[in-house]
C-alpha cells in the first residue's frame, strides 16, 4: 500500500506565524515551508519547492492585505480552499522567566496595537519587529530576561518558549482570512456550500459595472466581496475582485456569470472552493 504523500505548503513568515496556523488548520498533515515574502511563497510553488501556497487576503480589523489582489490574478494558481484564523495573541518568554520580570516586548508592527490595553496595564514597553514568529525565534536564542515577545501560542511551542499570558488582544474577534492555492484548479463540488472567486474588467461604457452586477441581484446570488484595483498604471483599466456564494454549475450562478460576460473585457475564475464555517463566525 502506497503511503499518502505529505503536501508541502509555502507561507510567508517564520514557523509559528499566523499563516503557519492557517496551514495547520487547512492541511494538518502538511509540511510547512516558510518564505520571506508573498512573492517568495508563489515562487516556491512554481519552482517545485512546495505543492501549495497559503496567502492572507483580508483581516476583520485592518481590511485587505496589501499586494495580494495584485498577485493572485498573475500567479497562475487557483484557490482550492480557505481558512479563517482567530488572531489570539500570547505573551511569551524563555523558560523560567515570570510575567513580573517582563518589561519590554517585541512583535510585528500590526500586532502591537492589538494588545495596547494589556501592555499599558502591565507597564510593558514595546518595539516593532519584522515578524512576530521570527522575534520568538530570536528570543529563544538569548537576550535579557526582561524581554518577551507577542506572537501565537504555536510560535511559543515551536521555539521552546513559555506562554505567560494568552488571549491578551483588545478585540476578541480579530480574524484573518487565508486562501490555499494550487497550480491546478479543482472545480468539483466538495462541500454543501461553495464559494467562487473571480476577477473581471468591465468594458469602458456608461454604467457598465451597474449592468454587470445586475445579473447577480436578479438571480439571487450573494456577493460577499467586491473590490476594485487599477492595473497597468491606467485610471481607465480598472479590474474587480469578487467572491460569491455558489458554484459555477448552479443554474443561478451560471446565468449571472453569463450576463456579467456581456459587459466585461476579461473574466477569470480564480477558484471554486468549500465555504469555511469561519464565514459565519469562529470560536476556535
């Protein structure tokens, strides 16, 4: 009997990053492949160093992740799954250090404001780091006993640090959505509720976007996301990124996409994938 192949999943950040948590959630048996940049994540798959790519696309507090919508259409890859990760912040230190000893912490610039109330109450100063999980790795290698790091509990486990306080974020429902991407599309119906993501460019005619969207309204299709971004340095060449509930083979979705095609110069389906329960709130 042939053993099942372990898929390698590339993500941006160090081991223990929230992107790593997304990999563990989506494919628990996968092999994580840390990369420095988002471009590096996609390149790792293209060059055969990884089988799949995990990319963050939006956060409930900070909105969409910069550059991702530009990268997705050009990546040559397809969305096959999504993951929602609650951003739970843990304060960690080296073994033997107590909370009372911690006077200073490091974390990613985006993470620090999310724990401002806790840090102020404890009288702890903070400093921005390039990567929270990377800061955890550096702390494990040495430094003053008064130093700590804010990161995920996964980072503490990986780098041998002790969690002194967990769940210290100010906002209880801060969540990041990730997309799992593969070189080959999977258009099969793999869940009871499916999502379809696509990009399109409307024709340069009056009310083109209004007319293009009409088919989704008249066919009762729920569009959960619609964002615009310019391409090619032109103010007239605007592309749109959209998520809708449903599968392209659903009669109503097919009619809506057919109508959309009348008013677009380009329509490209980036992926068809099961809707994650996190869309309706997660408590994990």
